[in-house]
C-alpha cells in the first residue's frame, strides 16, 4: 500500500515540474489540472481493485488453461473473473484523488451543493463502470488473439491521456478519447461540469 501510495504521489510530480516553468497550459491553471488529475484517480482506483484479473486474463486464464475451471462453475464467468482476486491497495488512488480534489476546490473557491455531491459520487462510480466496460470488451478479444499480453496492457497505458485536458491534444486524439475509447467521459467531461469553465459550458 505504501509503495502504491508513493507511486501515485510521484505522478503529481509531473504537474509540479510543468507548472514550475509555465503559469498555465492551454488556459488551464495548476489548481484546475490538479482537480482533473485528482478526479481521474477516483474512478481509476475503484476500477483497479477489479482490473488485475482483466490485465492478466490472456496469460492466466487462456494460455495457462485456467478458464476451463471458470466454465465448470455454475456462476457467471465474467463475475468469477472480476471477483476472483482484488487489489485493495488500489483504494489509495481513490483517497489521494479525493484529497487532491478537496485541496484544489478550496484553492479555486468552488462551492459544492447537494446536487454537486450526488453527481460527483455518481460520475465517479460511472467512470469506473466505463473503464470496466472497456476492458471487459478488450479482454474478450483475447479469445482470438493468441498472446500472453493481448491488447489490454497497451490500451491500459492510454488511460494516462484522460488525466489531462482534451484541449491540449490534436483533434484526432480528442476524437479517439471521446468516441473510440471513451476515457474522456470517465474523467474530463465530468470535471468541466464542476470547474464551470465558460468555453465548455457554451459547447456542452
């Protein structure tokens, strides 16, 4: 847990380095970036509790032949794969994310009403559900791709793009993150609702 916690904190070091050189990135201040980064960690932490089996699915269940054991049990195979093992240490990402959101919200003088709190919790859970849906679908491709790694780990790394504003990317990256692999709907779009940035309020 401690090692995982240090790794999460170290990821904020990138923001500190960037903003030690520039006052803003594409109009986004340091506090706004911390808010977005923090919110992205909340659904990620929830998802990571369940994601280990999906990440290792091709190797552990197909190449090593453990999936036959899953099929013999009178319980949903998806349910078994998801809940066979947990990474409880990943909850620290959610806790760090909440702390980052609280800190940045105070610095930005954001006021959260009852509706905002409900939406915050709901969208955090739905963000985890989006991640789960994406990677369950990707894990299913392992039945056709005979490889120990599969396509889940490379796509898993793309989640890093959802921690930063879409406006800093080219149009094709924004399209991919919004409509092909919709990581932006788990992080960026809920965040702009809370930050109330005027340019996005006009568009959305």
